[in-house]
């Protein structure tokens, strides 16, 4: 399974990238001649692909994802007491010491509480690395992960956001 086409649209630019393993580049007419295009005629703006886009361009010709970083940001139920924060942090750290199917221990970080309370403020971040998509899928279905979700996250979190990124 791989990305067969990737198109990014932003307010000022559009960029289409060739499929992994393709011998054509976005600027070659045979592929449609897609490349960074300024939003308006005469614009002097120039754009550079982000590190994520550059990484997609460097993907091995087989299109296989080599390493996955699973990052989760947790927002506790409100109001959250100091004791609840401590209990949640201990549960995450305990889980992270031996995260199932991971390449090593999870990194767990607590928010420094430098911003005023608001809807965009979360308390904790956990980052776990996996060797490949199969290891990540096995992690999701592992009983230890399922217990973390049902016993810790569901009762204690207002929300959590998860991103899986390809890393090297």
C-alpha cells in the first residue's frame, strides 16, 4: 500500500507530487507539468516543499513506509486537578516504558503550562515509533493499548488527537 498521488493545496500555492517510484517529476509535461504555481499573475512568491513533502519525494522506489512515528496529544477533562494530571502522567509513563510493538520506549511530555487555559491547550504528548505499518496496526489491536484507551483515556480525557507520520 502506498501513496499513488499526492496533491497539496494552500491559499497561495498548489503542488502536485509524482507517485512514489515514478520516473517522472512534477515539472515534466508527461505527468501534467504540475509544479508550484503562484496564486496570482505577477506574484513574486516562491515556495519550497516542506520537509514532509521532501520526505515523500525520497521514499524508496517500492513505495514502502520505513518507519512510523505515532504522536498523540491529550486534553484532560475540565477542570483538571494537579492530582488528576499526576495520575494521568504516571499512567502514560507506565504504558510508554514498554509500549507494545514499538521500537523502544515512548516519549511522554507534560505541557509547561506557559499559556492561559483555553480550548487549544492540552496537557500531555506521547510519541511512539514503529518499524513499519504492520507494527503500528498490531499496536492498535494489542490488549495493553486497548486497556490504556478504555481504562485511562476514555474516562480521563476530554479529547485526544493522533497523527501518524512517516519518519526516518
